[in-house]
């Protein structure tokens, strides 16, 4: 894992953000020795979050299809 000084981080912020995204974490060390971690935030996606489709079908046709499949 790469460690950068505070001055380097200020000058290369865009680069550090990309590197954190690719590697998971970048460390930044201040002059007083304190170290901070820069890591991308994890975005939680729902498995039910699916793209919609345009279908020329009525709600009655959908319910008929579901009923038919349940009868099998």
C-alpha cells in the first residue's frame, strides 16, 4: 500500500482518488506522524434494483400469465 505525504496528497488529489478506487485504500501521513486512510465508499445496491423494460402488455395479461404458471 502506498503512503503519501500531506503535501503530495494535496498536489495529486485526483490521482490519489483513482488509486484508492483501484487498490481500495491510500494512506496519507502528516508531518506530525498521524496517518489517515483514504478509501472509496461502498455503495449498497439492492438485488431488486433492476432496469425496467418497455413492454406492450397490460396488467391483466400479466396476472393471467402468473395464474397460468401457478396452475402448472
